[in-house]
């Protein structure tokens, strides 16, 4: 993996980690799914506008549009639904653990659909990263099992599966497909089921339009969505999916850093232990990837 790809992956994880506090700020000012829909639409239009100004080619071919639709319904539709809606039913700790089962699901799908090998170091690294997530989230894992709790778990699990499917579909897009346009259109396609759900279950007019909400929406849509999706796409064109998704375990680690920096939250030994496990897991996955690349290159 090149230094450029590594830096882009780290930047994507920082942007994704920043999404959670930004979403929290906006949830009190807009219905959840309406908020998610607006995020997807604004982010998609932003990318398509940039692509048009730069004269990037439109995606072409039925297979390409099928894959873009799969990404949209998976990563955007199901992913945003779980991220915004599950907050009503489960604690942040539970949400973090279930959402971060996505790398495990992605690696399994990559094994079957992309023929990406799963050596012992890769498996150990992914499992170790997931254990680190559980350790970090363990203080928030208390609470009784209720029907609403089960519904929240289902939302997050569905979102994790959708994102995993979207990641595999991105890897299958033809090399000539432009990332700016592809990610822009998948965001708009993914916004369609969100919009339908919002209109049928919420009251979009209940939104509170303030300067603060506009800043939250624009920041979340541009930096946390448009830029993040484009960078993620660019990395997946170069790096094996199993190696790239291991970095998603860094999201809660950067979340701790953001909390310490902006909200004066002090991580304890539990959070620090979890972060060490996550970093060790990522290193194991990258080491496994290096071994595979050397094996393919042959002696000398």
C-alpha cells in the first residue's frame, strides 16, 4: 500500500468519525430520515456539479449502472437509514459495536465475490479490530432487552450489511468509471428510498431551519459525505478491499480523539486498551497484505 493511499484512508476515517457528533447536533432540528435524505441529496448534487464542471464522463453501460444502484441502495440507503434511525432505540455503545461488524461482513463478501484470500493474519487482524471495538464500547453495553432494542439492533445490522455490499460493488465497477460521477449518482439513487420513507413516516415540515442547522447539514454533506465517499472510492481502486476496510476500525479511535479535543472527554484505560487492540489488528491485516503481494511478485 502506498503512502498516498494510507493517508487518504486515514483522512476518510477522520471524516467519518466527525460525522457522529455532527449528526447528533442536527437530530434535534430535523426528523431523522428527512435529515438523512437531505444529506444524501446535497452530497450527491455536490459531486455531480463538480464532475460536470471538470467535464468528467457520465457512467455508461447497464452493468455499471446496476452496480452504482447497488452501492446507492446499500451504502447510502441502508447505511444512512441505520445510522440516523437506530439512535432512537439503542445506546451509542451498542450502535458502535454492531455498525463495526461491517468490516467482518465486507471481508467475507470479498472472499466469495472478489476472490480475496483470507490468511491467518488477515482473520486475526479483523477479529482483533472487532474485539477492540467491543472493548471501547463496553461501558455503554448495559441495558435490558426490549422490542425497541431489538428493532434498533436490526436497523444497525441492516446498515452494516448494506455498507458491506456497497463496498464489494465499488470494487467491481469497471476501471474507466469516474469516481466523482459514480459516487454522486449512487448518493442520489440511495436517497430515493430514504425520501419515500421520510414522506410516509415523518413530517418533513417539522424541520427547524436555523443557521446552525444549515452549517451542520452542509458540513456533513460535503466533508463527511461527498469528500469521504470520493476518497474511499479512489483508495478502493488501488487497494485490496480487505486491507482498506480494516482501517474503518479507526473510526471510534478518532472519535475518542475528537471527543478529547473538542468536548474535553477523557478516555480511560478501557478506551486506550481498545485502541491498542484496533491498531494491532490493522497492522496484522496490512502485514498479511504485504505477504500476499510479495508472494504474487515471486522471488527477487
